C-alpha cells in the first residue's frame, strides 16, 4: 500500500512538473516570437542604425560650394568681349562653423544614439513584463 501511494505521489509530481516545464517552454517561445516579429522593435532597430551612422556625418564640414557665372551678357550676340559690363566669375566658398560647434554636434549625435538604444531596451522590458 505504501509503495502504491509513493508511486502515485511521484507520478503526480512528474506530471505536474512536466506540465510546468511545458508551460515554461511555451512562455519562452512566445517571448521569442514577440521579440522577433514586432514591427516597433524593427523600427527601433533601424533608428539605432541610423543614429549610429549619423555620428561621423555631423562632425564633418559642410560641402564646399562652387559657382560659375556670367553677368550682363549681350542678347544680340554671344560675344563676351562686346560689352564692358559683361563679367565672368568663379566663386568657391566653404562654410566654417563657430569654434566648438562640430564637437557639440558630435556629442549630441552620440547622446541621441545612446537614447535610441535605451528606448529599445525599455520597450523590450515593457513587452516582456506585460
């Protein structure tokens, strides 16, 4: 009789623990599906990539500008020497930011990158918590 009771108790424990283990696997699988197929997580991942690629861009100078022009060209003929008012110009310009501006822009870009990483971490934690 004791052996029968012991076998029954062991069987019940194994069935219950097996069911709990199966539920644990189901929960882990559900969490994995939730994290891999979530459109907002995919958008946050792309935002992190964009912010990371933006860091080297903000610490560079703007592109130089080249301007080639003709002013006061006579309309009756295309001779550039016909009128003394005709001018030809070539301009090259480069904008230089105020001292320290590029390093501040870089620091801002790094902070935005870290913020987007933290947004992703918090959203994952929120998803898994609920």
